[in-house]
C-alpha cells in the first residue's frame, strides 16, 4: 500500500500537470477574444498555482524556477506547466515520502526492547510494533491476514473515475449540450485521458501486488477477492484492446 500511495501521488501530480498544460494550449489556440481570453488566463493561472501549492508546497516552490523559460520567451505558458509538473512531482515526493517521514518519525519503540528479566519480545508484541511503525501489513505476518484486508478498493474504484467522466459527457450530450471543440470538449478529453492513465496505473500496480499476496497467503483466496481481481484485469484488457484498435484505425 505504501508503494501504491507513492505511485498514485506522482501520477496525480503528473496527470494534473498534463491537464493544465492542455488547458493552456486551448487558451493559446483561442486568443481572438481578448477580454474573454484574459479572464480565462487569470482562472487558469490561479488553478495552476492552487494545484501545485496544495500537492507540493513548500518543496514545490523550487519548480517555479522553470517559469524563467516563459519569462525570456523560450517556452509558452502551457509548455512551462508541462515542464513544471515532473519537477513539482519530484520535489513533492522527496518532501512527503523521504524528508518529512525522517524528520517526524516516531522515536524508539519500547515494545521491541527486552523485558526487565531479559526475555525477548513476544510474537504479539512484535506484530503490534510492526503495525505501529508503519510497515506493510502484508509484508510481515505472524498470523494469516483476514480476507477483508485485501486491496479491494484499489482494484475496483480506479476504473470508476474515467467511467464517471465518460458518463458525465454522455449525459451532457443527451441533454443537448453544444460542445466547443477548442474549449470544453478538449478539456473534457484531457480530463478523461488523465483519469484513464491514473486508473490504468493504479489497477496495474494493484493487480501485481494483489497477485503476490494471493500467492503468499491462502487465507486471502476468497471468491470476493478473486472477483475484484477479475474486474481490474478485465478493465486493463479492455483499455489495451481499445487502445490497440484506436491506433490501428
């Protein structure tokens, strides 16, 4: 789960940067209406800064240096955001998953120390200590894990995100919405593409880790867990087949 959190964080920052960069490209392509474009650029700039501030502050401030490329005219604003995203993701990752855990880690765990008469800690004490220290539940077990501990949510929920966006677009189409090809239509496309990429990445990692856990712990091999694995695998197969078909046609 810890590895999945790290991958999900990086995917969210990178996909968010891709969406914001695409939004900027749309604004640059529709710069005829000066007043409307100025208002849209203000909203876009505030959204960019809020996005990176929430996910990467304060280390993400280092990524602002890339805006020098825009200041001297080497890159457009949209291209600058595209370049800023990986830098912000790297800075945020180092901050949240490397520096802060070391700075604010708990002190020595007394439950692992020998008792007053020199006896080593019991199995129960060791298991509780590992759980409190933040280690993976599935990594070290004294007792078989409960089937409910399986990563069902990470297998089933990610595919719902792109499906929800597709459902929103389909509902709007049925409702008679007139899509602007250079405006909300392309923005919806970028949102759907980013959600699909994040869902595929989350499902792939979850399927790999889930397969290892099912192989190691027989207690997890329940019908419900196999159904969750089947849903995630079916989603990955559908995306692969659909993507292959789209590229060939």
